[in-house]
C-alpha cells in the first residue's frame, strides 16, 4: 500500500508503506498476484489524485508563482518516477504471476502424469496379481487332478486285489468241497483198472488151463487106445478138472469185467458230484461282487 508523505516544501507524495503483503511477505518484495492487484489499485489512485487546493497559492506574486511552478514540476517528476517504478514493479509482478501460472500448469501436468503413471502401475500390478493368481489356480487344479488320478489307481488296484483274493478263496473252497468226490472217482478208476487187469489175467489163465485140459483129454484117449483104461480114466478126470478150472477162471474174468464196467459207468457221477460241490462251496465263499473298476488313463 501507499501512504502520503510531505516533501521538504510541504507538498505531499506517496511512499510504500512498510506493512507486509496479504501473504505475509514484507513490502516491497514481489510475492504473489494479490500484491500485483494492490499495486495496480494504488497506482490508479495515485495517478488520479490532484494537488490539494490548500497547497496552491492563488496570489499574484510572481516569485510565489515561480516557486509553485518549480514545485509542481518537481512533484510531476516524482509522480513520473513513482509511476515508472510502479510500472516496473507491476511488470515484475505480472511476470511472477505468469511464472506462478506456468508453475501451476506444470505442477498440474506433472500431477496428471504422475496420476496416470500411478494408475498404470496399479493396473499393471493388478494384472500381474491376477496372472499370478490364475497360474497358482491352474497349478492347484493340476495337483488336484494328479491326486484324484492316484486315488483312482489305488482304488482300482485295491479292488483288483480283493477280487483276486476272493477268487483264490473260492477256488480253495471249491477244491476242498470237490476233493472227496475226486478221491472217490480216482479210487473207482483204479478199481476199474484193477478189475480189468484181473479179468484179462483170468481170461488168459482160463485159456491156458483149458488148453492143458484138452491136451490131457487127448492123452487119456491115447491111453484108452493102448488098452490102459485106468490110466486113461485118471488122466481124463484131470483133464475135466482143468477144464472146469478154466471155465471158473473165465467166469471170474467175466465178473471182474462186469464190475469194472459198472464202476466205470459210475465215474461220471462222481465227477458231476465234485463239480456241484465245488460250485456250491465257491458260491458260499465268494464275497459280494465288486463293480468293475476301470483304470484311468495316464495324465
């Protein structure tokens, strides 16, 4: 602000008041646009003021008029100097205001750029976080799939093992149930072989004995021919006994053969009984049937 001051000859002039600016800076330093507004207003008031009529001498004294003219010229010069100084200060303030504006615009642009960079940084960080989360989710899904695959394989192997154990248990039970019938069948088959063998042996012996009986009978006839009836009769009796023995052997062989055929005819019954017993035992020994488990394909 400006305040009136008296010159040496009593005229008034204006000087910068020592009061500080509205922003707190001391005058006359240029501080802010408000300083510029104040100076402009003060200069306008200063330039438009007039010399107070009380200071003008209206007498006709030439010397006084000359002094007044000098004083007026001096005052005009002071006003002009003051106006020039104010103009310089005003120009400085205008430049400072432009600087402030440029700085403000630069600060706004910098702030906008920083905000944009911050936004891009946040978006980039969010994208990286989303990508990392998606990758981790994919890895977790793969781990779950692998665990499920292993569990399915273990389950299939466990079912297969249980089925094998059940089959083995059923086979053992079937074999145990069929064993008596198999043993009986084997004994029957051995008896068939034995009877057939004995029948064959008796048939051969019968033929041999009968052949000998025929030879004795022929010899008895010879003795009868040479007039030895007693000897002929004795030999003939031996021949008849041998023949009868041969017939008995032949009959025994037929009986053995018949028994072998009868036993052999019963062998299939033992076999069927063994199968039936094995099936019954296996059915009772089997655990509940497992649902077929299909091994998953390798991942």
